[in-house]
């Protein structure tokens, strides 16, 4: 079950976030290869985030998945989610960071 957690310094009180939730859910499901009903998206705004020394719109996200992650999937997630944030919240792709966790990646070492 993939979970995408997005944090931003934008105030989201007056923003219609439904398009972001819809697009992000579809993108994660499609790219990782999981059904949409297994994808969770969490969005938190109004956080104290500075990037490149300033308070301009920025976002940090983490995605956790049980499998389905490889180098190409990571690249596609970064590009696609960055574009979604740019189109829905006007956060430039250059001010977006994504951390990807595959919780099955280290299981063989346990």
C-alpha cells in the first residue's frame, strides 16, 4: 500500500486540493503498479520550510511502498509528482524534493 506524504510551506486553507489528491493518487498507482484504492495521499500545508535560503513556495514529499520501486520508478515519480505540484499548487519543480522508501528493499538482509 503506497503512502505519499506531501509537506509544503503554502497556506492551503483557500485552495481546492481535490485535483492534487486525484492526480497524485492516479499517478502513484499507475507508476508503482498498485490499485488506486490502495494509495494514500496526505497533504500538510503552512509548514516552516526554507529552500535555497528563502520562503518561496516549496514542497518536500515522502513515498513509502511495499515493493514496486526501482530506479526508473523513482525517476517517474519525481518527474510526475513535481509536475502535479507545479500545475495544482504553482510550486516549481526545482523547489520540490521527493524521498522514496521501499520497505521491502532491505528485507533480504534481515
